[in-house]
C-alpha cells in the first residue's frame, strides 16, 4: 500500500507540473538534446556534451554522461537561448516535485525525490562522478552525481550519491578546478 501511495504521489506531481517533452538542436555542433518543460522552465534532459576549453571527457564507463566542466567553462557553455540554472531554479524544481527541505549548517538538502529526478521521463540525472582538478583525476563514476549552478560569489552545485541508505539531493561546494556536469535551462 505504501508503494501505491508513493506511485500516486509521483504521478500527481508529474501531472500538476504540466510536463511537456521535446528536443533542441545545439547549432554549434548539431547535437540534439531532449528537453522537458516544468513550470516556467525548459530543462535539458541530458548532460551537456559541447567541447570547449575547461571541459573534460571521463575516460571510463561514464563516457555516456556528457562532459564535465570547470565552473568558468560552465557559466558560458549552454546553447543559445539557454543558460546554466541558478540555485533558485534547482530549489523551485525540487520543491515543486514534493521534496522535503532540510536546511543544515553546510547546505540545503531535499529528500524523497531522487528517484523521480532520475526518471527518463523527467530529468534523467546521472551518477557521472566529477573531475578533481587538484589531483588531475576522475572520481566516483557510477556512485556520485554533481551539477553546477550559477552563483556569482562561490563555486557551487547540487550533488547526490548512490546508496541504499540515502535518498537526497543537496548543495555542494566546488572549486575553480572541479569538473561537474551541466544541465541548461531556458525561461519560457
């Protein structure tokens, strides 16, 4: 019964969001990306994969995850008409999907929505790991996901981990040498 209630909650959340799926073509390299419209934003449903300075290709099984970008590269890498999401864009998305908010000293966490966010019918967030520029090493492919968001004061993003004990997504501090995934959004 608990599973049925959870499923009904997810379906109700999707229907109330007015979800519309589509595609865009990045004119710079002709790559096609899936999109989904949620509330007042069009979200890319795939990680950005545009080659530029400050972009890194994961050398192993995460090579289907798109590229990992430094914060400097991520700020300006989205296709024309799209932009890097802000912290409030992510927060509004998580809240509209029914995430329970928990504010802690080191960040904000949203519980109960990670499976929904990883659905191929929504954003299909992936465990693509990160690039550690200080160590010149790719880490955590398959167990950790992190995405930049636009913040002019600090290098920040959202992150989540794969664990049988965790169902959360939250904020994370990066540094100028970190490589994280990028999703782009467009205002309606």
